[in-house]
């Protein structure tokens, strides 16, 4: 009897360990996260508008009918990322998702110095080097430091009604994600 | 000998079966952790961020999605009215009350899965703050109904359960301290189709 109790107790301790191990491993092996789903349809430094009709049902699309979105994966391994865009959408915002699909940074159009979109995404090391001599091309840019070299930028634009859809689509498709300064 | 084998097997079954089943239960059945509630509305501001607890993170990894960042906004969902009754697409509701400061907000009617309801002819089942008619004191009231209503009408289509999704964009309400004591509009049921 005592040995059965012993075995059950041992099993329960084991169950706790298995519970924790599975919990930690689920995010690592998930194939459903944003990164896995979007890196299949968009290559690095390429802006793709999130549209199920074009990209397939597996692509996450904003459920909000007044929001259009576009995504641009990046890889800071070879240098910084320079993002530019212009347009007159009433509101836009941007999030950076890391390789696990977690939202690590977000910004809205209020943070821009001018009317246009002008961002530089870089790693802390690249930021240190950038501080020594900021190139003239980046004078008005907003600098964003991220700790993961790979990730994706997701832009959202507000579409108040159908007459604005063309403006929002032009804005999103006109966003240029380009490798900035090489290391 | 046989007894030892049985005991080892028993331990293993409890460990692996129990461990896996308990994780599955926590992720599928238990309510998510980290909710911010304001009347009938619920939001998960830490969902899909690095601050999320391991359970929310595992749940998020299984479901995917593109959650709004803190500087972008916050999404509140209501599945029940202010009296605690489940929302239904064949009922009429009145949404009225204070709205937190935000650049803009959107409100749409969704199915239980979170997808937008199909439009009623050319009428979207959604509204936003630019399209709202306001009273002289800057307040507003929205009628959520399958039947046309004067003023601000949020059309409903189909039958079955309903979710109302309220998104505040560019709002100070996204930081943790503010989100706790937030007051959002009340949802009052005014009638139902028999």
C-alpha cells in the first residue's frame, strides 16, 4: 500500500515537471505564431499588404473593418533597416513583432517629426555606432532599438470609409523597407 | 517483479498523462489571466507581449494573431450586457456612457469567433468615432439593433450570439495603472425580437 502511495506521489511530482516543460516548449514549437505564418508569404525587406483574398486564409488579417495592415519582415544581421513612407492617412500605427510573434515595440504617427513616415530600426550595437556619426539621410528619422535581429514590422492604417481605402492602400503599399547602412 | 513494473508504469502514466492533461485544461478551458475589466468590457493588454505570463504566452502561441501594441491602442470585448446577460443578435441594445480619451475609437459587432458580422446590404456592422452623432454635451448613444434606428445605429445581421468589440486607438488608457479604473459605456438591453 505504501509503495503505491509512493508511486502516486512520484507520478504527481513528475506531472508537475511535465506540465512546466510542455508550457515552456509550446511557444517555441508553435507553427501558428505571426512570425511563422507571415515569413512564409513575405521575404525580408519586402512590404506586403495583409489581405486574405491575395495571400491565402492562413494569413492573419485585422478583424477591425476600419483597419488595413501591411507587413515587412527584416533582418538586421547585415545592417540597419530604413523605413520610409508618405501619405495622408488620418491615423497610422506600427508594431514590431519578434521571432516568437510577440509584440516588442509599438509607435503611432504622433511620434514622427514631420508628416512622413521615417524610421530606422537597429540593434543596440548598431545604435552605438550610429551615435558617433549620424548620416545626413537619417537626420529626421526616429530611431528604434530592438534586441532581436530578426522580426517584422506591421503597419496599420485607419480607413474611415470606403473613399479612404485607396489612400490607405497607396500609403501601405508605398512603404519602403530598405537595408540602411551596412555594418 | 511484476509489482515493480506496475508501480513504475503507474508513476509514468500519472506524470505524463497528468502533466499533459493539466496543461491542455489550463490552455483550453480555464479563463485567460491578466484581464482588465470595465463594466461589461474585458481587455487583455499584456496579451502577446513579453510581459505576459507563461500561460498567456502558450495560449497566444497556439492561437496566433496580431495584437495591438501599447502605443497603438487597446481592444475591449463584451460578451454580456451590463446586467450580465449574454449578448444576442436578435436583441436591441443601447450603448451609452463615458468614453476614455483616445485619438479615435471603433466599435464593431462580431460573431463568437471574433469575425465581423456580414454587412446589412451596404451598411457595415461597425461604427467609429468620426461617424458618431453627438449630443450638445459631447455625449452619445448608440443603438445596436437588427432594425433601423434613428441617431447612431450599429446594424446587426444573422442570429445567434454576439460580441461587441471596442478598440481605442492612441489612448493613455493602455498603460496598466490607467486601465484598471477605466470607465467605459454601459450596454443596456432595451428589447428582443420574439
